[in-house]
């Protein structure tokens, strides 16, 4: 049995997603070895993220101010909104350099097995944004899994009657992938999302 404070740290670390008992123990022993100043800096960063961050009042991205940088940027198209499941998904979209609109973070995906229904997500807030911001197109960028697809279809049913264009990001084969290793769903989507070669 580990000493009280060490065991407490291990137990807290195992509560983090993806951290099992062995990894938690390894992290705890690493924290024991570092300088007190380094441990205080880590503890300060954890407390700081809880005290100094909030959700953007418009899109629910993580922010330190009422509205996030994407919502206040003049160069972004306010009529184009990309809907993602979690705030971390915004970074993945931004890395492409292809999207120049604004975002909306749902806070998850519809998953009856996990007890997550439409009312548990920020769907009502998205619908409220459409008339007030003059949104012309919504791009659904939920994960390409059962929950993400169900969420996308649910949004399409709600939003299509409002006269707003609603699209889904294409999914298919990764660059460098081999056809023989692709599953049927991925390969089928690659065929659906095909486009003409430029001349």
C-alpha cells in the first residue's frame, strides 16, 4: 500500500480519462521526483484552467472572455457555422486551414446507451443562433461514428425546414491508406464523396 498522499494522488489521476492504475502510479511517482516548484506549477495550471476559463456565450468554445476569439474575429464569415461535438474538435478543423466561418460546440453527441439525448446537447442554442445571426449554412462536423451520424441526421431534420443549407463533412479513405484495409462503410463514403479531377 502506498503512503496516504501518494495513494490519494494515484486515485485522483485514475479518474482522468484514459489513465489506468499503472499509468496513474507512474505519473504519481514522476510528480514525487520533480522539484517542488515544478509540482506547484502543475497544480497552479490545473487550478488556473478551472478559475480562468469559461464557455463562450455564443458558440460554447473554451474561452477566457465572454466571447471566444473565433466569435470576435472580423475576418470570419458569421453566416457559416461549423457544428462540432467538443471544443477540442475546433483545433482539428482549424489545422486544415480550410474553414473561415464560426463554430458551435454541442457538448457531445446523441447516445441513448449513454443516456445522452438531444435535450442534453446545445441544440436549442444552435437553433436560436440561426435567425439572430443570419446563418446561411451549417456544416455538421460530428465524429464519423454511430452517435455522430445520429446527431447529424437529427440536426438535418430540425434545420432543413428553416431554409438553411445544412451539409456534412465528407469522410473516406485517409491519405496513404490502402483500399484492402478499408472497411465497407469508409470505402462506401469515399465513393459517395468522390469529386471530379481538375483539368
